[in-house]
C-alpha cells in the first residue's frame, strides 16, 4: 500500500505552531490506510482547514482535466458557497497559478481583474500542486491546485502561504505515489 510520505518539517520556515500541528496531522492521515488515496487526503485537508482556520471560508482542490489539460475541474472542497465547477486555464486566479506554476496570493481580490468568484471574498490564495505520475518521466507538472478564499482582506500572510504550500506539496507526494502504484499495477501480469 502506498503512503503519502512525510514532509521534512524542519525545512519549513515558521516556528512550531498551529500550522505545524495541522500539517503533522495531515501527514499522519496521509500515512493511514484511509488517507492513501489522494482524493481522501484532499477532502480531509479541505474540511480540517475550513474548520480550524476561521478566516478560510472556502477551501478546495481543482484537478487538471484530462486528457487535454486545458482546464481545472472541481475536486474535494469545504466551504460556505458553491464554487466554479470548471475553470479554463486562461481564466481567473486558478488559471494564472496553473499556467505560471507559481502560488498566487491576492489579499484584495477587488483590485485584481483576474478574480472571478464571489463578491463576498476579499482574499484568495491558489497553490499549484506538482507531481510526476510516471516513473520514467523526470519532470513534474501541475496536476492540481489548492485554492482558499477568505471573506477577510489581507488574510494570507507569508507564514500562512508557506503552510498552505506545504499542504499542497503533501498532496502532490500522495498523487505521485498513487500514480506510481497505479503504473506498477498496470505493468504487473495478471
């Protein structure tokens, strides 16, 4: 059974905190039998972040739409409003993060014309999730994103960004291990 692995928490730049505690719990869940599927881990992270971080009013994941990889489709989420179901890569903050491969943090979405969500939202962070799902291919690609929206302006500090990026990296490792296990199962004679 593939487990999602453990991040090197010593590499993080923020002190022991609620972030470290939550990340440790996510890692433990990822190592459990229940959390070895990436969708289960995503749902767990979305629910726990929405519950534990009072300013995170919507937490969700988008996955790249196969086979064209030209849009993001809604995955597991938790929050107080209905999200966009499908986002073309040339639209919105999610599209910007996916095409650039970089985290997008906007602490005043009213000032950013790329934002296309609810008028209630004041801040948004989108973190691309990278994985390599084929052992013979060395380049990782954006396979999903973690998106968090807040009804509060200036919600995402630098330490929060690093924490959210760590959560995304954990999901990426889980997707990668899941992809490797799937590829090995397909190549095993039955």
